[in-house]
C-alpha cells in the first residue's frame, strides 16, 4: 500500500504541479504561445491510455504492467526536467501522462485484487485522500520549486520518490496470474484514445479557439461519430478494451456518470477557489493554499470515515447520497461568496465542500468494482477513471468559461487605460482605487454565479444514485480481504 500511495501521489501531483511554474517555463524555453500544451499534453495522454492500461492489466497481470507504467513515468520525468526547448518538454509530458495514467488506474485495480469487496471502500478512500491533497499541494510545490530552485525540480523530484515506490512495489506486490490471453483490441483502444483526445482538446482549448469555430465544431462532430462507432467495434472484439457488459450494466454506467459530475464540480472548486483568494483577497499563492486547508481537512477526514463506514455497513448508496448532498450544499454556500466575505466564513464553506468532495469518488469506484467479475476489474476501474478524468477537464473548462464571461460582462464598461483588460482578471490591479473595488466585486460575483450554475450537476448525480443497487446492498456475497470474489459480483452485472 505504501508503494501504491506514493505512485498515486506522484501521478496526481504532475497534473497540477506545473500550473504555477508555466510562466517561468515559457520564459526559459521561449514558448509563450504554446505553453498551455504543457498541461494539456499530460491530461490528454493520461486520459487516452487509461482504458488500454486497465484491459492489459486484466489480460497480462497487473503487477508487471504497473511496474512498466511507473518506469515510463520516471523516464519521462527525467526527460521533462532536462528538456532544452518547449517541443521536447511537451513530448516528454505526453510520455509522462501515458505512464501516469497507467499508474493511477492500475493502482485502483490492484486494490481490487488485494482487498475483498467488503474492505475496498476503506482502502480506496485512502487513495482518494492522496489524490485530493495532491490537487491542492501541487501548485504550492510548483511555486516553491520555481522560486527557490528551478521549475525543472517539479519533474526531477519524482525520481528519488518514484524509485523507492518502484522498489517496494517490485518486492511486495503479489504476482497475480494473468487472465485469458487473446488478441489485444488495438483498434478499439485507438478509437477510445481518439475520443479522449477530442474531448480533452475541446475542453482545454474550446474557449481559446472559439466554441463556434470550425476546429471546435469539427472536433465535437468527430468525437460523437467515434463514440457511435465504438459500440459495434467493441462488440466484435475478442478481448474488448471496454467489454460489452460495461455498456449494459446500470451500475457501471450510472456510477461513471456520477463520477463525471462529481469530478467536474470538484475541479471547478480546486482550480478556481485559489484564484478567487489570490485576486479578490490579495493573498499569495502559498497563502491561498493555507486558506484551502479546511477543504483539504474535510476531504481527508470524510474519505477515511466514508471508507470505514462502507467497510463496516456496506451501505454504499447511502454514503454516496450523503456525499453528493454535502457537496451540493457546499457549492450553494460558495454561490453566496463576495469580495467582503470573511475568512472564517470561507473556512466553514470550504470545510463543508471538502467533506462532500471526499465522500464521493472512491465510493463510486468501490461500487463499480464490487459489481463486476474479477476478470473485468481493470477494465471497470478504467471506465470510472476515464469518466472522472473527462469530468475534471469539463468542469475546469465550463467553469472557466462561465467565470470569464461573467467577469467580462460586468466590467466591459470600465476604462481600459493603464492596462486593464476585461477578459483578464489578473489585470485588476491596474485600475485605480474605486474602479478596482468594482472589478473585485465583479470577479467575486462571477465566481459565485459559476458555482451556482455547476450545482445542478450534483443534483443530477443524486438522482442517478437513487437508482443504483450496489452489490452488497442487493445481497451479493463478499469474501475475506485478499481474496477477489468473482461470483456474486458477476451476477450483479448480468442482473443490471
């Protein structure tokens, strides 16, 4: 477990650690125009390869695939740290994302192998806490490395930690027997990777390219066409990346949708609340992270308690509904924030939001893992991870559009002399006193309105959760920790 925790920490950190280092990277590598690809390349690659890693783990054994993905990640981290220009850095980030995506999905699947259904919630909760903490700590570490050492250490630091994790994993992870050998579904994996690529490109660059531009419209049309093609492709494959049962299982489909909505809301909070604190309340990047500690505390504690409660009672749906309700309450509270909202009030809002965020992701994953046979554990984990990754990208993109549009609408009449740009909130400081206060109020109001618009997605997630019938609640048998149970879980998939 220590090896797996370290791996998830590294893979999750590298999704966010570069955010505060991007300006310095652009300056050093002379690549301001394409610097956004440093983040997008990692997200795109990690999302695209997730289903393939999951299925290959089912077919050839997860330990060897895990060690391979971790090795790819570490080699790519060194390449990122030694990059001489932006093209090399972006290429290395693609390779790093491919390894990181495998580390995350194979970790979740390995927990399903090692731990029985009754205990999965407790252990998955631990990894969810690591993932959430990394989302907050990543930008802080990126800023510290950039200011005190070099942005290259944001990548090179992975090497010593990763080698330790790799050594422990090679020694301690059980060598599970591989599954049925069949021809790898490369065509299905390619179609799925193309779908992921289209979705990530649209969400990452839709606003920059223009939502109605031919490039974005073409990407959306192509992605939809590929999604329609995927179903018959997977039905004909001997060993499909996404087994047909995944398309017909209500538990898998509904849980994946809930994970999509919950992650969209979570990343809208994790990415943009620090921005609100830095712009509206004038705190530094480091202090904004400290202000977010109540959210992190709520997330970690609720993850742990939800996992233990799930292991003790097996009432996964009740825990999921409680988490979605708390998360929705947190977003509604955040929809009331303003420029003058006191720090203590914000802390309470952050705590409630963190509690809600922490209770959902790993319960969703546990629900799916308990509903599939052991032979499909990797593929099922990949489906949920894939849905959550796309949800995160959508949440950041949609909220960013809502925020920028709302801010621009409320400040379009302000004078631009002096450098203020209504489409760039970071230029608020260029305005004189009273006008600056007006702009700060506008940004706070736009942030609050964005959370109000995001909130209905969680209400939809609650509706879907009402129709879930997790395996333990429907009477499926469970086994002792360490013994995967392919029997009752398999019946649950066929029943749904």
